[in-house]
């Protein structure tokens, strides 16, 4: 009897404590990604004036993303394409007496304006970019310059606006923030449910039948006093059906139940059948649905028999899926019987 004292409240706390692990682990995963990759600078880039920019120091301190105020940019005449689409236009500018290649979005440079006096962009610092190296190789060939000479003149670091503001970057930022906020929200909600079980979702679903706090108190009292029927994680008291499994907690008045049925699941690996478990489905008034998975047949049958006796208005029967499964098995047996009979006649 002591183990049934406040069993529903304890089960709610245990259930939401187990659900805390997933969002916490996911937050740790996001934090690790933020440490390994420059996510913080990607989401909250620092603004730098041209005289403050030190591309080498920024890159080596993993500040790959930033906002740059640049002056006097000149179009090289080359563009970057991807899938027959112009991804950006290559410009060059002087930063701290060093020539730096800058790849700009088509809209930013007005589809390749010859010169840009000044502009502010969010960009990613890229080291030894293949696109930049190809650009310089082609430029050297067009101008009949020495390739090594032009490579030594231009910085190995370039600034790419499409890499920082493109669709892939925006999608990453969006999902990183949304998933992080959602995980934090889940942790806060679960902690509130653990601290105050009466406002948790399983208890609040009983609002359709009365005051949730009063229903919880009455169900706890009836369960602690003497349940009419009890299995490992399902209980029937005088007025309530109660589930306290690791899959969820539920309280529903018996007189509100409309339909109950069971669904069998065969667990197998390749051709070897391990076991069969049964799931109890309960439909109650006010669109209240309860699922009690992975139970044994005797427990499910006992619950269904008792509920049907306690409330004669409850519809008891197989689900449509089970009916089809039974018909399929019967058809298979009929086919086997006919084949066996045919073979015996031939012999």
C-alpha cells in the first residue's frame, strides 16, 4: 500500500525526468558544434572598419565571420558560378597595404559594377580558396604575368559574402537557433512539470471531465486505498483508469470511456519471431486518446473485461488493423492447407 501512495505524482515526475535527457544532450551537442566551429561569430558578427581589419589574426583566432566596412573595390571581370547561376562577382581591394580578393553577392555589387567606393558586408574569411586561386591563375594568364608573382602579391586570405549570407548559411543559422531555443523551452517546461505535477499535460487533459487538481487528488486517494484491478503499470480504481508506465501517464474516468481495443505486435528479426506484445487503446470523451504499449495478453484482457463490466456502454472490439491481420493469417492458412492437400494427393 505504501508503494501506491502518490504513485501518479511520482510517476509524472519520473516520466519527465527521463524526458529531460534528450534536450540536455542535444544542447550539449549544439554547444560542442559552437566550440568547434565559429558559430558565435556567424550569428553575432563583429563590425570592423578597414583600418581595424587583420585578416590573418582573425582567421587564426577562429573569427571567420565578421562585418566589414570596405572602401575602393575594383571589379576583376571574373564571376563565380554554381549550376549555371552566377554566385558572386570577384573584386579586389587594399586592406592594410595588402591586396585582398572579395567575392560579393550579385545584388550587393549591382551585377558587377566597375568600382565601388564603399560598402558594408557580412563575410567569411577563407584561406587559400580554390576559387580565388583559379581566379588568380586565369588573371595571370590573361595579363601575361607570372603566376607565382601574382600569387605572392595577393593575400592568401579572401573574403566571401555568399559563403556568409547564402542559403546554406541562413538555413544553418535558422535551425541552430530554433533547435537551441526549442531544447531550452523543453527543459524549462519539463522542470516545471517535475516541480508542479498538477499542471503537467497528463493531469491537464482531465480538464474536460472536471477540475484537474481535484481529479488528481481523488485518483491518488482511490489508488492508495485499494485499486479494483492492478497490473504492472495499469490500474483500475472505483472511478478511474490509470496508466503509470515509462511511455506516459494517463488518468481517465471510467464513465467517459467510449471504446477500447487491443493491437498485437510481433517482434522479429529476419525470419525469427521473438515475442508478441499487446497495446491497449482507449478512446474517451472530449477527444481523449490513451495508448498503453508493450503489455502481455492476460493483462490487456483483464483490463478490457473489467472496464466492459464497469461501463456497459463501452464498445469493446478489435481494431481495423487487427481484423485485417486476422483475415490475412486465415487466408495464408487456407492457402497452405490447399497446397498440403494437393501434395498429399500427388504422393
